[in-house]
C-alpha cells in the first residue's frame, strides 16, 4: 500500500477516533457530570467544559480539512501522479495527529502556537501538491 493511501486512511481513522472520544465525553456529561441533555448540545462544543470543548474542536478541525486532503489524493491518483505526494504525504498525517493531540491537551498560548504551526505544515504541503498536480 502506498503512503498516500495510508495517510488518507489514517486521517479518516483519526477523525473517527476523535468522534468516538467526543461522543463518549458528551454521553458522560449528559448522564453524569454536567447533565447536558443529548438533544441540546452545541455542535461546536461551547457548552462543554475544557477537554470536551477541545476534543470537539479537534474533531471539527479534522472534518474541515479531511475533504481537501482526500480530494488531493484522489486527483493525484486519477491523474496518475501519486509520485507527487509520495515523499512527504505521511507528514500531513503526522502533523494532523500532533495538532489534534496538542489541541486536546492544552489551550495555552504556546500550545495554540504549536497547533497553528502544525496546521500550517499541512496547508503548505497540500498547497504544494495542488501546484505540482497542475501540468
């Protein structure tokens, strides 16, 4: 299996793992902690304390970026240009994983700077791929 497929599947799998963490946290808060009704939750996690809010935002960050990454991998595959992605594509996944983990761990200024830097790595790599895929 090539690295682009591994990175794409890993990105999708990570998004699902974050969804499960978010669902579990939401469930625990509905029936244990904050008693927030399941039918009254804020989709962006603003109604949750600390970690719940951060994991919800980390999940949404993945949901926002995954389609762009998937489109790039599909375009490279359909045009027979997977070689454009091969040398660095796994770093998109690594940067995404690290960004999400930092996001869940802390919202301090240094953590936000690290998150922003990791997001920038992903965007720059994806922009590079798009430019290289054009003839």
